[in-house]
C-alpha cells in the first residue's frame, strides 16, 4: 500500500494553481482529499473530473479569513473520515505594488489571507491533531519568505511570517506526533499574478513568468512531504525553476 492511501488531507486554495494540482496529485495517489476555496464552481468541476477517475474528493466552500469556516472544514473531515492526516495551508493572494502606492486595502487583504488564513488553519487543526496524536501542517510560503524583491515588501512580509509561524509551530509540537512542513515555491504557473492591480508590478511578473514551474512540480513536493512514513518530518522544501 502506498503511504498516501487512506490519508485524509484538507487543501485550502484548491480551486486553481498549486492547490488544484496538489488535489489532483494526492487524490490520484489514493488520499481522501477535501478541497476548499471561495469559488464553488471551480471546486465542483475539479471534484467531478477526479471523481470520474475513481478518486475520493469532497468539496467544501471556504474563506480562510473566517476562522469558523476553517473549523467547519475540519469538522466535515472528522465527521466524514474520522481523522485529519494533513492540512495544506495553501490559499494565498499576491497583489504586488510599491509601498509608495499606498494600496492599503491590498496590504490588509494579503495579511488576512496569507497570514491569518494560515493561522486559522492551525487553530482549526491543532486541537484535533493533538487529540489524535498525529497530523501534519504543510504551509505554503514562497521564495519571498527568504528574500524581498521589488514591489513585494508586503507580500514577502506575509511569507516571512508564514515561515516564522511554521518554525515556531514545529518547535511547540515537538514530541506530539505532529509534523510541520514549509513548502516554498519559486515562480509557478497559476492565477496568482491576476490579483496584481499595479501596472509596474504586473509587467515585472510577466518577465518572471517566462521561466515558471508547472504547478504539478509543487504538488509533487507537497505530496513527497505527506507520503513520508510517520517518523519522517520533512521540515522545509524550496523549489525553484532551473535557469
Ligand atoms: P492561485 O491564484 O492560482 O491560487 C490561489 C488560491 O487561493 C485559489 O484557489 C484561491 O481560490 C484561493 N484563495 C484566495 N483567497 C482565498 C480565501 N480568502 N479563502 C480561501 N481561498 C482563497 O495561485 P497559486 O496557486 O500560485 O498560489 C498558491 C500559494 O502558492 C499561495 O499561497 C501563493 O502565495 C504561493 N506561491 C505561489 C507562487 C507562484 O509563483 N505561483 C510562488 C510562491 C508561492 P478562490 O479565489 O476560489 O478563493
């Protein structure tokens, strides 16, 4: 039996890009996958296509900025499958802009989705995992969690925060059977750049996108971390395009 089979995995931000590719990879590997995001139609289409292949996929509409919605997804997983093996805190947005543009509403949204969203995933999952005595958080950061690039001060700040939270969580749950993984992609094909409203930042992203990784490359990295035996905790994976 492959290690991924029979695992129950919740993925946030699964309606496109990396989350969608991860849902495909895990579901095809035999996991019970619960896919969450705001766009229900996209989730349902993904679930239908995977179910047609015989995969186990359930849809749960979700806004990660609302703790109660994240808690509802975890409850759904427990009610349906009796356990949660992993939560992939992947949902994120990236409306890049220079600080001087004062796009304060966009800063706030990045903080809400990219930081609070991950914290809500932890808040919803940690009590359950502690009770089970096992579980795993896979938090998706970015290479922007290691260095700041032009127009990305706030986005990178949110990803530095995800890295710090992930490291702190790993220290705190040591000895409790809970694994904690940080996955940091370089530029990857997805819908992420569509959240950029700033002209200069959009142009810059077009340049980077010429070397973008397929989302399936990140999905395989996430799957690698989840499919390891219980005694193996993959701490950190950084995936960049070959240049
Ligand atoms: P996409 O834009 O394709 O996917 C983002 C996902 O997040 C969508 O499914 C979106 O779904 C979801 N999402 C956004 N806001 C919310 C919310 N409030 N509640 C629930 N879901 C939400 O981009 P990626 O696949 O690239 O992004 C996935 C992660 O990877 C992000 O954390 C991103 O920062 C990170 N990343 C991406 C890189 C890249 O180059 N693509 C590089 C490094 C990191 P919906 O709108 O339906 O809610």
